[in-house]
C-alpha cells in the first residue's frame, strides 16, 4: 500500500456541539422545523454538495428554511460558518497522519461537502495537518459525489497510484462499498452502525 485516502467529517473530526449550537441560535422550534422540512433540507444539501450553489447561497437557503428574520442574515451567516468550523479531532488523528506521512505514505481526502477545500484546510491549519495532503478532492468543486467511482479515481490519479495500492478510511457503508468497487482496500472507522463492513475495522 502506497496511499491512504480519508473521508473527512466523522473520520478525522466531528462536531459534538453542532446540534446544541443550532438549537441555541434558532430557538426551541428548530428541530421540529428540521423534521417537517426534511426533504427541502436534503435537496439543499445535495445541491450544495455538488457545487450547484455557493456556500453563501447554501447558508442563506438554510436561514430561510429555519425562518430567520431577514435583518439577521449577516449574523446567521457568521453563526453557521463558526458552527461548521467548531470541530474536535478524534484522539490520535493528528499524530497518526504525521506518522503515516513520515513513513512515506501519500495521503488524500475525498469528501462530500459544500465547504471548499480552502476552508477545510484553514480548519486543519489550527491542528497542524493542513500540509500533509498530497491530494484533496471535494464534491462541491469536482461535481462528483461518493460513492461514484469517478471521485475515488480522481484522487488516485492525483496520487499517481493504482486502486490496489490505496486504502480508504470511512464510516459509511455506501462510501466504503464505492471504494471497494474500484479496487481499494477499505478501512472502517467510527462506523455508522455495526452492520458496516470493510476489509479492516479499527476502533481508534
């Protein structure tokens, strides 16, 4: 194996305060609104993830769905940006990445996200892991979504390695299955549930 490709959210980091922060900002009806407008939120997330709309447009649409007053639009955008950036890394992630890099592995991220690569790298810079990546493929900028094979192949092309030479670390079954379908070794971490299978399952 020459390269290891990582999902980002819920593999490298998570947002333990995100839901509570949304509740505090939008008020007691926030979760009811999210349930009742679930199809609209899902459609919006998909449009953002493939880059059909900008981050600003994504935030504005979210604020509209939650019914935030127009006069609070700037405040709402700042809140959402801060809430998204409020991440905690899983124990050992940063030192593991540096160890893998020192051992000669190429490292990459393949992420379904409406956030741009530059934004995520700014989050990583605070933990000193912004410079370890040899490739970074984001759905919003590539127009490709996991588990489509093309998004994995795009990362592998930038890493200059064959699928059999790379591993993919993720938490979701469909993404692990997508990587397996192109010939990558799959590694499950922080699995969505015990039914998620991979070539290897790690706990930390």
